[in-house]
C-alpha cells in the first residue's frame, strides 16, 4: 500500500530540493511503509501463535501435573478476572504511550515471561502469577496492534487492514494449534509453553520491522479531560452504547456453543471426539483467514451495519441448526458459520471503536471498554449454557444461545446507526 509523503518547505513555502532528489526520498518512504506493513502481518501471525499456548493447553498441562479440576478452575478464573479488570486500564495505557510499538514490545515480553513461569515450575504461586501477568499483557497487546494498524494506514484504509490482521492471526492460530498439539502429544505438555515463549522471538523481529507507530496527539481540550471523564463522555454516545450491548450479546451467544457441542461429541463419538474437536477449531479458522479481508472491504464499501447484520445473524442460525441436527459430524460443517461470525467480530470491534472515537484520542480506551463487555458476555455464556444443559438438555441450551444471538442481531437492526463516514468525491 503506497503512502503519501510530505516534503519539507523551503524559503517562501516552495518545495526544497529538485525533483530528482525528492523522488528517491519518496521511494524510500514507500519502501519503509511496505516493510512496516509486512512486519504487521508477521506480528499478527506470531502473536496468534503465542496466544494459542494459553488456550486449552493450560488445562491439559495442569492436569498432567496432578492439579485437581477445582484448582485448575481457580487458576483459569484468576486469568479471566485479571483480564476483565485490566481491559480499560490497558486501553488507557496504550492511549497514553506515544510509541505503540514500545507498548507491544513490553506486552510481548510479559506474555513470553508468563509462558516460562508455567514451564519452569507449575506450583500455585507461579501459575497464578503467570495468569495475572498474561491477563494484563494481553489487554495491552490487543489495543497496541489495533493502534499500530491505525497509525500505519489511517482511518480510510483501516477496515481492509483489520481484515488482513485477522486473516494472518487466524492462519497463525490454526498452525500453532496443530504444532503445539503435536508437541504436547509426542514431547511433553511442558514443551507447549517452552515453544510459546520461543515464538515471542520472531514476534519481536516482526515488531522491529515496523517503523515508529505514533498516532497523532489530540489536544487536551478535544480529549475532554482524563481517562475516566473521557470514558464517561464516550459512553453517552448512542452508537457506542448500542455496540457494547451487541458485543456482549454476541459473546453470550457464541462463547459456550463449542464447549457444549464438544461435550455432546464426546458422548457420541468416544475416542474420535478429539479429532472432531480439532476439526471444529480448524474449520472456522480457515473461514476467518479467507473471509476477513473481504469483511474489511465490505465494511468500507457497503457500510458497517450491513457487515454487522451478516456476522451477528450467523449466530442464531448456527445455534438453531446445532439444536436440530445433533450429529457430531454435522457439527464440524456448522462450524463454518462460526468462522463468518468470528471474522466479522474480529474486524468490526476495532473498526467501530475507531469510528466512534474519531478526534477524541480515546481509541484504545474504548477498545478496552468494549473488551470488558465482551468478557462479561463470555463469562455469562458458559454459566447460562451449562445450567440450561443440566436442567433442560443440550438442545434447549443451543436454543437459548441462539436466542441471545438473535437478540443481538435485532438490537443491531433497531438501534445501531451507521458509523462509516461518507467520503466526499472531488471532481
């Protein structure tokens, strides 16, 4: 993607230097921008690799270390609560740091350190410390990548860039899951976390490829005071309130669908359940990798509401179909709908954040606030679905999750305005 360069002015406001000297300078700037964008591609790829190690592998590893299920649940809860508490402060911190790349470097080192804590000695103190460190660092890393993207491409091209980010992250996630699964099976469960820490090294090299990513400062009078005051001001914005509610309902519908399906697959498929679950993870990642760039383009050309309705509408359809078709193998095909929703959500959350914070300097703060809404929805999802499955059966649990998705889709239709700024075409 070519970038415009502004030449320094000489005396009298004329361009300094001759055209032949300006041309190489412009070419060098274009090359630097292209290198930065390639670095951003690889950063998304390798950070997805790193974050994959903190998924289901933690439960497998701690089980192999003779942890009880209660203790594992407490450890995971420590990470979840830390992430919820850190969402808004993490976003505010990234807003306050002039160099978003430095924020990403520190977060990457912290995530690698938390992986090493798991690998070195999995006692309770170190595991809880690792969960806290990872929760805080992740709440800095996510908005930092979004801010770097915004700084490199600007608002006009942000939708397509976010789609590319999601595509590279999805490819990295899928490949890392396979490699880490093989390491856990054929080497040891501990090796997963050593590999996770090692993958931070290429992520650091990717960050080094990225030029200084500085979002222009917004004057204090436009920011409206401190972080809390700015957040209070933004949350009187109807667009943000509506989207926060829709994001929470999205996760309320989505987060528990695969765990409930996995429990049903285990009961039906026996020893083949692990392969089915692996397929259920890989299928949506493939869809996300191919669809995310197109989602970004549609968001810029057709509008945000069109894309939001597409992604949110896939949720109730998926829930209803899972309730109707209980076959474990059909479940794998239905996971393609999960890919549509995930691609939409991954692109639209930072894009809507950029839309509603234009000119405020609160982009990452709002990213953190929306992340809090997402975490609340995900936490409620597993609790609600588990209770429905225990008392009324798995089919009712899927219908309940589909109902939450349907409510979110209806809320977008009724309350969510278009946030894309119309471009003025010059003659």
